[in-house]
C-alpha cells in the first residue's frame, strides 16, 4: 500500500463522516444531494475505483 492509497483511505473515511454529520444535521433533507456530491468527490479522487460496487468494478 503506497502513500496515495493511505491518503485515499483517509479521504474516504473523512468523506463518510462528513456525509453522516450533514445528514444528521439536516434530518436527511438533502441526503440525495449530499450523496451525489460525495460520489463526485470519490470519482475525482479515484476513491473506490479498485473496489467492486453494486455495478461491478469501475473503469
């Protein structure tokens, strides 16, 4: 595991924590928008591209 993999792991953890806190504070009112923003962030940072998701591995 390289230094960038460690960064991606930490960024994913921080992103998940931020999503959870935002959803708690807004009562899940904007959950869909928060999820979309998180997915865009993960895509730009390359987070989770090696992990198979519900639709299979991303390319």
